[in-house]
C-alpha cells in the first residue's frame, strides 16, 4: 500500500499513515524499504526520518539500507542537516554506513552548498573502511566549487589519482568550473582536451564552464572559438553559452560583435538581450542600446532595466522616462530596477521633480531600498521637501522596506537645515540597528549650527576613544614627510604630483602599520595632510571633516586683474570620467554648495603685456580657507573670479599664463584638527623650496 504524505506532514500524520503496515514490517523489515523509497522519490526526507523513528520505537529491525533510503531522500531535497541527523542516528544504533550512504550524505551537502560537512564526510570514509569512489570525490568537489573554494576543489581532483579513482564527465566539469572561478582559462581549455583524450565527450556544461573561464580571464577570442567548436562537434548551445560569450565580448568593449552574435541565436532570451544591452551600457553606447531594445518581434523579452541603466550612464533622463512609459504601453510592467535607473538618471540631470514623478508610476509597496534612497536623494536636492522625506521614510518602514545607511544619509541631507528632525533621524538609525557613520554624524552636527555642536561631537569622540588600543608610535628621524603625532593622528606633508592614496600606502609600509585618510589633497597639490591610525581614530577624524569643524589654510599664487579679499559661494558640480579623473564646474542647477574665503597677502603688477595679457594684470599670493571640501574647489573658485592659479593645467591659463609653469602653485599650509583625546592638533607644512624660489623670482613677499 502506498503511503500518502506531503511536505508538511507531522510525526503524528506519519504514524497514522504507517500504522497498518507495522505488523508486516515486524515480520519482514525489508518491506519498509518500499515506503522509504517512495518517500525518497517524493522528496519527503522529514517523513522518511519519522518512519525510521517509528520503526525503532516499534522494535522493528533497521539496517543500513533503511538509513540509506532516508539519506537519499535528504539528498534529493538538499536537506543536509537532516542527513547529518540520520548519520548520527546510525552511529547511535551501531549501524555501519556503506559507500552509497556516505555518498548520499555528501550529495545532500553539495546541493545545500555545505562544503565543510561534505569534506568531513569524505575524510571520515577511510576511517570506517569505506572506499571513496568517483561520486564521493565529485560531489565534494562541486560543494567546494559552489563555495568558491576552487583551490580545495582542484586539490581533491588531484587526490583522486592517488586512490586510482577514475574521473567522469561530471568530475571534469567540476574541475573546469573551479578553474573558471579563478579566471584560469588556459587550464580550463586544457581540461577539455584531457577529457577528449580519455574518451569522455565534453557536454554543454563542460563548454559553458570553459566559456565562463574565458569570460573571467578576458579571453573573448577563445570564447567565440569555443562557440564555433561546439557547433562543429554538434554540442548543443544553450542560452548560457550565448550569454557567457556575449558577456566576454562586452567586458572588452566589443558591443558590435555582441549584437552580431545575438543575431545568430535561434531563440533569443531575455538574458541574451540583457547581456547585449549591458555591453552597450558599459561602452556608453546608450543610443545603440535603445536600437536593440526597440527591435521588432521581441518586445516580451526586452530588458528595460539594462537600457534604462545605459540612459542613466549617459545622463539621458528624457529617454529613460520614455523607456519607463514604453514598458507600460507594451503592457510589460517595468520592474523596480528600471524605475531606479530612471530615477537616478533624472537625479543626475538635476531633474529631481521628474524623479519623484517617476516614483508615482510604481506602487510604493513594490519599491525597494534603492528606489527609496534615490527618492530621498531627489528630495534632498530640492532644499524644501524635508517633511516629505521624513514621511516617505516612515511609509517605507511601515511597508517593511528596511532603510539602510545610504537611505538615512539621504534623509539627513534633506533635513540638514532642521536640527530637531536630524537628531530624530539619528535616533531612528540606532533603533533599527543601522550604525551611524561619520557622514551622518557630520550632517547632524552642521544642522545644529548655534547649538552645542562640540558637546554633541564629544559623545562620539569618547565612544571611539574607548576602542583605541594602539599606542602613539615614536616617529624617529627628521623626515620632511612626518610633521608630528598626537593620539591617533599623524601630521604628514604630502609631496606634489602624487596621489593621496599612493602617498599614504607608501607611508604605511615605511612605518609598519596601517594608516587611514579622512580627506585628500589633489594629485598636484602639496602640504599638510592628517592621517589616522588605530581603531576609532579614523571615525573621529572623518566626522570632523564631515562636520566642517576642521580649519584648513592654503597658499596659492593667482594671476589676473587686481583683486581684493573676499568670499566665493558658488555651487560646484563634479563630472567624474569612467576611465578616471574628474572635472568640476560652477553649476547653479546641479552643483552642491561650496564656500571659499580668500585673502590677498601680497601682489605685484605684471611687467609685460601682450595680445593674451591685458595691461594692469597682477600676480598675487593668496591665503585661502575653504569651508567645504568639494573636488578641485579652490582651483575652480579662483578661476571663476578670473584669477586662476599659476600652473593649473586644467582650469588655468596654460600657455597664455603670465608665468608659464607646470607645477601647480597650491599648497596646504595648515590644518587644525582635534586628536582622539580631544586636544587641538595643529599641523603645519612649510612652503616647499621650489615654490619659495618661484615667489622670490616674481618678487612676492611672504613671511612663513
């Protein structure tokens, strides 16, 4: 009689179902195998486990075959913990497992990606005089490969030859997958040849794993070669084969070849279109991405998310909005990812109103944390929707959309002029166990303005100071790079023409311990730079910069018409290039607030005038104090006054300069911070000799 059970069956359900069978099982225990095998085929490991327990309570003899059937049910359902319980039950009843039993347990671990227990079972087999076969090794290898432990997987592959275990196709596939994870495309291709030499015909999975290795190894040519080889040897190509090859093409910028390959695909899938459009996106070919998107006959497969993302990267917010509307027109409800790309595109274009309009096209309950963050960021751009930001955050939490650190950061930015709301948000972060970072605390500190800012920051300083364990190092020698050390902060003197990150990494190697930056100086800028060391110090340093409580003083030499001391308050927008680098411009609509105070401390009239230099121009030494810390802020603000800095090859006069030079005359003379003990630490870096010589050559007076 066949037992009728289901995945939710309780022990009592199982007991009732098998009660009429128990007398027969007591006479012939082997008859219980039919029930256990049926439960295994039905993938009901829990019911099989209950059957074993009921048999034991009824004093019905159980043997290795009963337990193996139950473990086989666990393997089919991927229930590794229950498989472990069955193995333990065997040991308690002194029933010796066989190789089939252990293989089923290992396979259960493989399906659940529990590589540690798979290895444990494999290692335990020799101790119980069990022979490890190809199934034992292959299942353990695959469990390790799924956990990205490719080295362990390959070690197991090598161990098989020591025990004269002959690999099968599935074993080789696992080894090729392991090579793919490491991006080792050569050994992956060699493994295909080894399979052929041993009369094992590589299958679609074998080639797909090798294609993946070529993709990760940046070998798009070999990926295409493998596709042709599969066709020649009549190995079926599936959508994974095509998509992996297209991704390999996309990684190297070959979006045209990816489109051609899409045209050869018999039945294009949504994943294939996504791969092609993503290749266009990576190459900033948003127009081509749209051409592919609107190709005839495949509307139901269109990856609007990838196309919208391409438009986002190209800051094509009008087209992004059109895509979103088109998805609805074609009754292809655009997903939340598409909405997020559309909103980001609008926000990048400073069209925050349109971003919020797009939000209304999708019910809030279908949104995710990324959409929430983008909407809050758009509200922060408006400068007046802080109450709406608080309401949106509250609605999201009621709809179980858990805000993250970025969401709270965007909401805090929207409330930056309202200290009560900012403090309430900070308290909400702690309630939902989102750790406030330095940017969050800094925004709240700026919102407090005339209130007790120092007292507010002191709470966090004490918290971080308690975590500090590292003693202040003794800085031996008189290196011009090291300017002093105080309770978690080292004053350094960054040389010009060196990235801040490279300078700090080099200094870390020289000192023998890790250093962390909370701010940076531009590549061509020299001067004072505080760095943190030890636990807690970097948080404290970062929060001071975020709160704008750090005093910074720069020296620069500018050229142009006569200038009086003053203040520049122009918003700045930074456009960051995909291949590195950035350019900042004054932009009222898209820019962020920025303020620079400047004082002319010495000046001389230019001695010459020509077609490119108006008579009466001056060269002036200027002391600059930036209140904010935008990218290239001083350089752009001074250039906006018509007084660019000498040697500025991005924003300056270049060959039309009164004094052509390639060394940017911008030096951070002084930075004042508080160390982790709360004491004032003034870091001063003298003007470098090359800049002093330039001052002398143009007769500018300066007292250090």
